[in-house]
C-alpha cells in the first residue's frame, strides 16, 4: 500500500508539534542569530547563506544562559554549526549534537518557510 505525500506531511507535523509563524524570513540577516519567544520557549534563529533556516533553544546547555542567538555560525565536515558565545562549545544545527563536549545537546526545532514567512514547530 502506498502512502500519499499528504499523509507523510501530516505525520511529520504531528511529530514536530504545532507550527507557529515567527517572522518574514527576509527579516533574518544571513549568518546572524535572532532571539524569538515562540509558544513560551526562547529560541535562537539562524538564516544561512544557503537559504536554510534553523531554530534551536536559546539556552546554552553548558551554562544555562540564554545566549545562543549571539553564537557564531560555521560548519564542521559540511554540517552547519553554532558555537556558544560563552565557552565556545560547537553544536550541530541540524541535530543539536555537541562536537566539543560529549554529553551536551542543544534542543533543535523543525522550521519551514510558507509564503515567505518562517514557521517553527514547538
């Protein structure tokens, strides 16, 4: 039995949580973080030169300070990263895995662009 595209999209949405419109994607500067409060959660948003947009927790897992939007974007082995502005731990923007300190993990949230607006699933 084949599963239709709409069915797959519905399953992804159910797993990701509720979608929230945050801002026009054009309002996000390339390679510069922005903080946003979405459904009671502090998030850090990053728009990369590739056009991809990532949303992660604003709270630094190492210090519990809400500073990740001030981190430095980069890459490791082709994977997009964010380095904490405090102790420079480097996290994978797609998975939240910490490359520099095993055991630390940054919460990541699904993003999509709909009609030029960024939506985040929280």
